[in-house]
């Protein structure tokens, strides 16, 4: 049973915040409002529905063909000066050159579809 929703419905915000002081799971007005809203949406004391996130596996060859097209000189050009750095989740910093796009996004999609047709490649799917 979710106590935060029960407390949010039975007490006002000031009283609820006095009852649930840190280190409890919620201790401010924002969390009180969220608990009250979820209680109204799912019911007082009802468990939250679990939401599953699914990852889709894509063939590396299809990804490589897409990246090859996107990074080709038809789509982007290197700027003469400048560099940005990308920080990975591992903490490693990778320098990358600044690039600019030469064509609009819709044209990139059309060009990618044409590239896939010409090379008999299954295009990446839209989510």
C-alpha cells in the first residue's frame, strides 16, 4: 500500500509535510502534489502500474549504412575551425570537429530512402 497517497488524501499539505519529515520518501510540496495527483488517478493506496521499457535491437550493418550516409560530404561539411568535446558516461572525453548540415531534415530522409533503394538495404524503422 502506498502511504504517500493515503497521507496526501487524509491530510492537508502542511499537516502531511509535518507527519512525513526527512528521511521519508517525500518531504516537500512538489512530492505532496504528485502523491495527491497519482492518488486521484490510480486510487488511494493502489500500487502504481509498472511501465516496461523495451529496447529494439538493430542490425549493426544497417546502423553502419545509416551513419555512413549521415556523415557523408553530401549531408555535412567540416567547419574550418572549432571542435566540441563529448563526455561519455564513463568519464572519457572525446574531441569531435564542428560540422554543419548542408540540407534540410526532410531532404535527408528522402535521400536516405533513395540510398536504401539503390543499395538494396532495409531502412531503419521509425519509432
